[in-house]
C-alpha cells in the first residue's frame, strides 16, 4: 500500500492536475479503440501517417496475401503489427494486430482480460467459438466492413484475450 500525506491543501490541486495529465498521456499512446485502431495506428491511414505517429518500425516486410494473392507491407512495432493494402507509400492501413499487454481499451480491456471483462467493457461485443477458435468481436464479418476481434485462449482456467485485431474484412 502506498499513501501520500500532504500537510498543505495548496499542493493538492496542482498534484491532482499533474497526476491526471500523466494518466492521459500514458493512455493516449497505448490504446485500443474498437473499430478504429490500436496504439495510434488507425484503419485507412497511410504509411507516412503511421510512421509520423509511431516512428520508425522495428521491422518492415513485404508479404503476399493468401486471400487474393496481392503483395502488402507490414510494419512491426514491438508486439503490434500494422498491415497495409499494398506496397506503395500511399497504401492504407487495412489491419492492426497486437499481443501487447499495455494496449487497452478506454475501459481497460486488452491482452490478458477475461471473456467476461470483454463482454462487460466493450460495447456490443459478441462472443462465440467458431471453427475451433474462441473469440469476441464488434462489427460485422462482411466484405468492406471493419471488425475488432479479441482472440481468446484458456489460461488459469478462464478464457482470456491472447490477441486483438482491428481490420477490414476482405471477403
């Protein structure tokens, strides 16, 4: 337990303001925004916009999509991957995927959260086991639509989030 005792009320206002500011700064960069993005990378942004927000990636790869066979760029930032819809600089974010435990929704849901916490903390989340994969999601799995998917696995006897993805549905 940690406690701060202040002998003067004059310090309380500035201290509370500083604590609030630090909390806002800490959550501004490490955030999952369902249907929008993760950690500052957002669906529809260009490579240039993502790099200006997140900086130089740890790794850049050109991959071939198993669906459609087109080449695309994937930038890796720590445990987060940002995929674009092509290889040109003007290509746009089509998916963001993370296993980073520091990335959280405004309500605190992220990697390590239980299925119950996802259902309670993510508005409109539906959960199901399909094709052997347990997951919770927001959005519609229809071409051209955006989906936020919380993949679950069993850990310590409970279904917990293993990864989070926000992406455009291709087919």
